[in-house]
C-alpha cells in the first residue's frame, strides 16, 4: 500500500475512499454503498449531489469565487444575510459569516464581550456554559465546551467556562423528574451567577439539543424558559449554539423555536452549507447590535474567507431549496415515524437504554443493564464498536456521549438528511437492526428474533 501523508482522525486506521454521493447514500471507490444516517456529522441536511446547489455554486464561480470582505461585498452575501433575517425569529437580523461552527461560537463569545464594552461595562468577560457540551475546537470555543475528553490536552490554556449541569433527564443528577424537579439543573445557573457575580459574566451559551457530547440530549418543556428568565434577570446574553440544530434539523429553522425562545445571539454552521461549502454564521439581534452600531461600528473578528461569495452562494441555494421544497414542514412527521421504529428496536435490543431527541436529531444511549441504567465499561468502547459495525453493514452513525468524553453514557446520533423518504427510513431501520445483531454477536449477548 502507498504511504499516506494525510493526517486523518485515527492515523492507524484505514478509511474507505469516497467515490460519490446521491441523496441519502454514499458510494466508496470499492463500490460499497452506505446509508448516511448521520448526514456526515449532522451536516448534509439536504442529502448529497443536489443539482440546484451545484449549479448555484457553478454560476457564482463563473462570476467570481473570492473577494476580500474589506474590499467588496457580494450579491450572494447580501442576499443570504437578508434571507436569514427573514427566516429567523424575532430581531435576529445581523449576520456575520465565518467558515466553521467553532468560528461562529467563538465570534459569538467575542461579540457578547464587545456588546458590554460598547455599553461601558468592561468587567463582563466570562461566558458560562454547561458540562456535556461541545461548542468547537478553537481555544475560545473549547473553553466554553464542557467536554473533558477534548479539553484534556489543553487544560492550561483554557478558561473554566463550563459551570452547570445539563438537562440530562435520563441521568438526572437530582434523581428527579421534570417538571416536579423545579428545573434544578437550570437553577444552577442562578447559583453560578451569584457565585461569580453577574458583573463578570457577558453571556451564557447552550446547545438547544445537546449533540456530540451527549447524543441528542433534549431538555424538558419549561427548561429553556427558566434559563432565559435567569439570563434576562441578571443582564446576561443568551447565546444559542445552533451549529448542529439550526437550519431546520429539529423542524423549525432554530431549535430554540421549539420552546418559544429567541436567543440574543445564535451560532449557525453545519446544515447551513449542508456540506456543499464551508460556511457558518454568527447571527446577532438588533438590540445587541445597537451599541456596536453606535459605538465602534465594527465587530472585532473576521477571517480571510469570511463571507466568501462561493460559500454564500451555496448557503443561499440551500436556504432556497429548503423553502422551495417545503422541507421543514415534513420533519416532524418523519421524526415521529423514525422515533416509533427506534422505540420498537429498543424493545428488541435491551442494550438501548434511551431513545431521545427532537425532529431528525435523534439519539440512542446504550446501557449494559437497562433497569439500573448501568453504562458499559469505557474500556469496551461500545460507541466505537456500534459505529464500526454500522459502517460494515453500510450505515453511517454519528458517535456521541461517553465514547468521546467519559461524562455521559455511550450514545450515537441518528440524523439522516431531512430529505430522507419513509421508505429510506425503513431501510435505515433494517440496517440498524443488522448492526445491532452484529454488535450482540460480538458482545456474546443472546438475541432472539
Ligand atoms: N457547536 C456545535 C453544537 C457542534 O456540534 C459543533 C461541531 N460538532 C461545533 C460547534 C463546531 O463546529 P465545527 O466543527 O464546524 O468547527
């Protein structure tokens, strides 16, 4: 075999080489077919090879692929910002385009701090966040991430921003149930603010549905109302990290809309370019922009490829595709269909402890003993085992939870393109069943059909 100098995620592993993608399927160079039940990394939201997006990118590249943001604006960037302002709730009207989710959350952090500075309050420089969270890999974003596995190597360089428990009802730290619990995990935010002092806190960031770190951990009704109220009462901006949940992944454009919450700042990514181009955004509400517009009149952030016309044309085409084909209105019914089938699988495979999630961002948590919710020993690397068995069977799953950070249980995310058909969902379930039969065989667990 030829040596490879490409630094891949696991340097001792062999990765199949991709040939092409079509709809919810990917085909490697050896002709193997995969059902992309993860949309890559919850990214290929409208599936692979959509001609409208490819054409829009081609048309843009024929005119110009790149201009520098301090020299030119472009029709694609202007239209995208305008369309986003229309599509997002409340006064979330101002878009700053970047290239990755990490850049979007890191920019959100900086804008939150700048907002208070422009108002003459210089001491508000901390961003609080939750444990079992992932906000990105750059140092500011990692500082906000409650993900021990990804923090470990860089701890001396990081701020201790994660401060409170997540709304992880399956493993409630208070051994309680919502709403009787009084949302004690949300009330921890109030405690943290009192401890640190709201004079020092610029904002609080959360993923509406927890993705990579937890496996589609979904809060109970009432949780975000409590969080938003605490933020508002303490003069703390609420930043929604919708990098994974935005662009209709859970049904509405923003997952925050499921709970009638309008964040002050939103980070978008992944599904925004749907994998066709690297693009992400920090979207800022009018009231947060106001002191900046009247103050220094510039955001202290930016990248060479910010608002790249080619990427903006791709994201604009994705947004138009979602609208023209009314994709989001079907997400809920597909979610119910898929979730019911996952619930049926849970009855057949006892190691599925929890089926959860919102829209087409669903998660399965695996347990060694279902009644007692006892997790697998980490040394068993159950998440990795399931993902690998899935790949062998021809289905791509997204690893989450303990497989990566040792805080939550072993979990996978099931997040097919929003364009998946019900027949393809049936196929997904068949492949998942074959995967679990194989995992049971490897583990030596009995399985009776
Ligand atoms: N925030 C969330 C919620 C994410 O899921 C991710 C990526 N998994 C990021 C931020 C970072 O995005 P990126 O990998 O594009 O930098």
